[in-house]
C-alpha cells in the first residue's frame, strides 16, 4: 500500500469520526505486564538563555548500550530538539524502588563550573516516555502548578544542589481493543490503523496515559555504592522529600544517581492523555480578542461601504443622468479622484521590486493560511513534534508556483503586456525572502555553534535546506512565472497621459497616514501575538489554532479595508502615487509588531541572560516581522489594486 492510499484512508477515517478524533499516525501501544519501557531524553532547555544543549553535555549517567539518536524530522532539528536514549528503564506495571544507576567520575573543575552555570541559568531536563513529556507538579500558595521537565539543580544560600534521585509515576490505563475503533471513527477502522500488539495478545495489556516526575536531592552512602552495578538495588531506603535538598555538588567528588518508579491505574483514556499538557488557559481572552477585531472590522467596513455608496455610486448615477453637453461641462469641474484618471495607472517607481514583494507576500500568506488551517483541523498537534515547522516548509515550497505567477503577471500588467524581463522577476522572487531568511539564520547559527548549543542547525540540515530551496522552490517559482507570462495581463480601464500631473501640496505628509494605518491591523492581532510569543520563548504549548485561524482571516480583512480606505483618501486629494502607499499602509503593522517584540523582551523576558540570547531573540523577531510585512502588505496592495481598477472601470470619462 502506497503512502498516498494510507493518507487517503486516514483522511476518510478522520472525517468519518463523529467525535474525539485523534492524530493520524499515533495509536496506542499495548504493553503486557513486565514489558520493557524506555525513557528518552530531549535537549536541556532554559527560558533564561533560549539555547538548548544536549542532555549528555552534563555528567549524567549514560545508557549501557551507548548514546543513540532517535530519528528526528526536519522540524525537530530546526527547533533544536535532540532526542536520545537514556539509562532509565522500567518494566510495565512493576513497581521498583532504590534502583542504582551509576556513580559519575570525580567532578573535574570544568564539569563543576558547567554544572553551576547550568543551575544558575535554570536549565530543565526533559524526559519522554511513550511520546509523553515528563510533568512535574509543584504547590504554590495553594495552587498546583504544572511544569514540563525538572530543573538540573537548585542554588540555596550559595551552595549548589543537584537533583540526583528521580521518583517517577507512570499512569496507565487498561488497553481496550474497542477504544481504538471508537477513537478512529468507525468499527472497520481498526483494520486500517494497526494496533501495536505482541504475541499472546489475549493477555491484559496497558497503555501509558501519564508520566510524572518528582526530583530529589539525596546523599548516598559511598561504601554501599562501590560494588553495585547498574540497575541493582541500593541497600538502604531512600527518603525522597521534594521540599528538602541535601546533595551539594563539590569539585573532585563523584555523584551517585538513583531512581524509583511507581505504576498507577488511571481513568484517563488514551485520546485525552495530552489534556494535562493542553489545559485551555484563558479561552475568554481569545474570544475577547476576536470580538475586539470584529469591532474594528465592522467600523472599517462601514467606512468602505460609505465610500462605495456615497461617492462612487452617487457620482456615477448623477453623471449618467446628464446629456452630452452637461457631461462635458461637468468634466471641466470634476473634483477629487476623477482628476487623476490619466495618471492613476502610471507605473510606480521600482516596479520590479514591488512585483517581487507581492509575489513573496502571496507565498507567505498562502503558507500561513494553509498551515494554520491544517493545524486547526488537528493534523499538527503538539503530540507529534516538529510537524508544524515541517508543514510550513512544505507548503512554502509548493506555493512557489503562486509567487512566480503573481509576480510575473503583475510585472506584465505594469508593463502593459510586455514580456521582457519576466525570468529575472521570477528568479528574484524565488531568492528574495529565502535569501534574507538564510542570511539571518546563518548569522544566528554561528552564534549557536560558538556556544555548542543543539539549537544550531546541523551542517547536513543546512545542505538539505539549500537543496530544497534551489531544487524545489526556485524551479516551481520559475514554472509559476512561465504561466504568469503566458496568462493574459490585466487591461487598464483608462489610458495614461504622456505627461504626469502635478500633485498638489498636501495638508499632512502622506507617510504619516501610512504609518498610522498599521495600528488597526495590530489591534486585531496583539492579544494572539502574546500567546504565540509565550509559546516560542517561554516553552508553553501553543495549540489554539482554531482561534489563530479566525484571527488570521480577520487580519486579512482589516488589512484589505485599511489599505482601500487610505488609497481612496489619497486619490481624493489628487495624489495618484498609490502603489507603494497601499503596500505599506497595511504592511506598516510590522513596525508595531517589532516594537511589541522589543517590549516583550524588556518586560516579559527579563531573565533572558547574555548578549547571545538577546541577539537570537531579535534575529528571530526580525525574520518574523519581515514575513508579516510581506504578507500584510500584499493583502493591502491587492485589495487597493482591485478597488482602483473597479473604480475607474465603472466611470465613463472621455
């Protein structure tokens, strides 16, 4: 069976399911009592530095069979995830305590310094069991707080303590053959979705539905440890108190690592095992942001409607009721936008650059809409790491066709049907945005390589990205450009005069209006922006893609309306240079987003330490802001272009 058929089947299954559909490709593992369970480790992360490091960069115990990488997809590698095997081994439904892992070598001066540094920077250890990240619960003022991962250690009164004993709790649920069928939709779906079973499948099995960890700092007796091998029982009972620490790290002394594990039956069913991670916080806030945006939209839509009804329609009906002589007389006393009829389609300055920006903007906007739609339908849940970024890359590459088509067709329209130079426009459109992205990524990568972080994109992945760009994106953009060159260019409804008309002096500088216009789209966006920023920089899971999709659609509408109103205002004061202004009227929202991200850096990421981290943050923000500017500017320009075309097509001027 090919990939395509499996994919189609999965799609059918998902759309058949009446409720509770779950991710394609993740189905329950059935473990019989005594089956081995292995814990994996992800990169150490910190919201202080935003630089992930490999788990084994610190002197932790290594597995007997050696450290092996888990297969990672492109998205995971780009996000800095490095998932490796770990020495923690469990047996299904077998409670074990006081298990000895290893005794580290005597801490060298370098290791000691590094451990202190990582504890100061609040690095977290991230463990994964059966695709579930370890969760840690802490009490604060009567509230239970949830964290993913646990800290490397703590500093108390200038002494550094390491968490060297872990108390695991694995929540399990009885494996129900029917539950799969119910999750996956119809009863026949069980044949489609193989359930992972072993021989002797009549035996009662269990599924892992939760993974909790309590870190403790415990002093071990050196004499009891010397003769022990890995996984043997430590001879004296270990008292694990999460509120007390007793294992200080000292230079020249070894560290002993131990763990215990308890299995507990739970009522959590397999489909809802991710709910603990995705507790929906503040859905009211999201609704508030959507209502807020709707108000802005209605207000702007009102203005747009007034423009269309009052001015355009009224002028046209009045104009058509008159006879020829009065029409001639009226032409002499025309006012506002009708005066610029001979100049309104005069080619803008730097037309090729405008075409390139619009082409790239269409590509980015298309990618955003398609990716977020798929995520909202549940294809890119946090349970499958890295799919979001992989999906974005994939859609971006495919939409190269749209970028080439739009850029070249617009180029031909501005040049009144001239073919010349379309290849250069398509080629530049294929290289402009990815080129800037590569420049930013490479600079940031050198910073990360310098600090040996796993956030640095590996050399091989860099080559893959370059190949994707030049072997898929560029050819597709040129193909799109070819179709754009073949397509009929858009005919202007009116002729352009030879001599450009003088633009009368304006009361206000027009760039002031253009900059001010960005505040309206920003208003629809900024609440959602906070959640996205927290997700990227604070390590919170972002998954309210349904809300995000609505916000994105609202943003597109607001950008179109803002730009259209501004273009009309410019034409009314006889300013016919609307091309670039319509692009920046909605694109100026990017300036506000950049200012917001600087504000977020200063007030929300106070703890961000070191110039490297701040540079990383600003580099990624700049990249995001550029993408937003291209996408919003494109919406504004295209809506204005349509409006101007419509306006002058409907008026009969000689």
